[in-house]
C-alpha cells in the first residue's frame, strides 16, 4: 500500500531534513502487526515523519534495515519502527511501542 509524504532523510542522529518519499508495506503484515503489537502502519508512518525522529542501522540484520524512534501524530505515542529505505521508498516492516529505555534515548 503506497503512501507519499515527507519524511526525515536517513540519519544516525535527530534530524529535520525533509524529502519526498513513498511509504509501502504488506497489508497482511500490517494486519498481523496491529494484532500483535497494537500499532498500525499508518501510525508507524507518522512516527517516521516525526521531525525529531532518531534512526540508526539495525545491526541485527545484515540487509540494510534501520530502526527508528519517533512519535505519532495521533496521541503522540512513541514507537520503534523497523524499516528499509530504497531510493525514494520506505518499506515499513514492523512497529511497536517503545520501551522505557528507548523513550529515554529519544528524549535524550
């Protein structure tokens, strides 16, 4: 399901640089993620759009995945989003609520 919005460019620190990107995800995975973690991929997309989002390479995967800490626009809930960036597309793979430790990292 593609969505075109503005999102922070890839960075290993808090950033506010914006560029046009397209969000994509698997509908079945989105439904599964909502059931398992209580987080929709639409909310995850909003977290990626957070101008104070913090992202880094996911060292647990050797395939170029990144994790991101960001707040959604709905309820300002903090999420961790696993994603892949390819050109102007961001594929959302998974999203969940942030842990207390992750919240402290974001609020740094």
